[in-house]
């Protein structure tokens, strides 16, 4: 989640009124305690108000915010898109900031932007400041408003369809001030950062800075239609599956179907003419009598209830797959994120 540790603060600084931005700058960029007291109490000398000694460039938090975005994105164009402005405006801000500071922040070349040593140092100081401000803003907003704003969730398509869709209205009812945007992906491992707060999936997204919360096992079931069993017979033990036509979810079960007999765990290699990466499609194929399938229970629940499919090996089918919620490892998380994760933990995750 790119820039997530300082997102709240960075966005806030971008829209702060000038006088408040000035005060926050004074707070975070290190005035002495004596100067802080003078600022807070408006100490005046014979010559009038005593201005603090502070580099003028550090008073413009908008430019510092733009600098952080450019440094993280390594691109004026991408930073401009994040800040909803134009690359020319960002470029102008960076030139003005470098001129005011008296040193270069970037090395520009045909290969892109690279931070200078001085630029890297300034970036680290800015990130520390934004992390402190981020923590204050998040903690205060959590205390005063609770879950607030828009919660952006990305989930794999099948879990979103079968489980999250009926759960989300219940969560929204608990949090009247919250909006939820649910995005659906077929493969969470290859998602790009688009500002998601929570990823709900069995595979860790390929994004840095994420930790996970275990939501429980994803219960699986092995089943087929009565029509298939009448035609080809019902296997008596898992090893008999080798002689049957099996419908395989190739990405999910590359090494066979897992089973357990007492304390012994084993897999059975299966094969068949039909396969898919969609549990919904595999369930339909099985209902048509095309073979035996192993899918998450939630995908076959309706077909099992109306007897379109019949389960086998219920006592030995193993379900090692687990569902997890991935989110930022930031120290301070918005209440909307923490409350949603707790809600999922108390919900019938993969059951």
C-alpha cells in the first residue's frame, strides 16, 4: 500500500489552511521548547512579536507533501495524479523547494528521478513527521467519530460473491457514517496498489508493508451429482479417485486433493478432461454429471442443499487452505479498518 503510513497526514496537510499548516510545521520541524512557549503565548519583545528562526521552505507543507509523493513514486506524473494536480505544477513546486532549501533533492535523467543524499535525508525526516501527525489524526478521529469515510476492500471473486456480499450490509448497519467499496479480483497475488484498506484472500498480495489476520480455514467438500454416481459408481476410498473423472481447479490444487485418515495426511493425484479456475464453473460442471469436484463448501452449499450434488469422504476431506485479511502494518490504523477486521474474525469466514 504505497505511502500508506503517512496517507492520512499527507492528505490532510495538502488541504490544511495556511495558518494551521504553519502551526503544524512549527510543531513538527523542531523548534526549541523555549520558542514553542513563545509561539504558544505570543511573547513580545521591545521590537514586537519575535518570529521563530525557521527555514521558510519548511513552512510550506503543500510542497513538502508533494516532495514526499514524488520521492515515493519517483515520478512527477504519478505524484500529480495522486495529488489531483498536473505534472507541471509538481515540477514547479520542486524547483521552488530546491531553490528555497539551497540544495538539490533529485537527480533527473532520461531513466527517471533519483533522490540525492540530501533529498533522501529530507524524505526520512518528512516521513517521521507525517507518521507522528498520522498517528495523532487517526487516534483522534477514531476516538471522536469511530469508523468513518470510505473503506476500500479487495477480495477474490468467489469469496466476495458467496461470503462478503451478504456480510457487508450487516457491517454497514453497525457503522452509519461509513461507506464501503468492494473490488473483486480473480488473483490477489498480482494486484496493484490502489489505496485498498483491506485485502481478503487466501494468498498474500505482492505488495510491501502488509500483515495478516487469520480468518479461519476454508472448508472444502468433495462431491458429484447423483447422475455421475449412477453411471460410474461411488468411490469407496479417496485413492479410488484416481480412476474417476475429476474436475480440477488447477491453481488451487496443483499437487492433488488432500485427505486425512486419523493422524496421517496424504494427497491423491487426480485427473480429468475438464478444469477451471472458478469454483462456480466447476460446481456447474459437476451438477451436469461431468465428474467429481473438490471446492469450498460455500461454493457448493446451495447445490448440496437441493441434492443436485452429493458429498463424499466428509470425514476424511482435509481443508488446509486458510482465509486471511491483509492490511497495513502501520502503528495507527483507522477504526474503519480495525473494526472491519474484528467483524470478519467473528463472522463465519470460510464455513
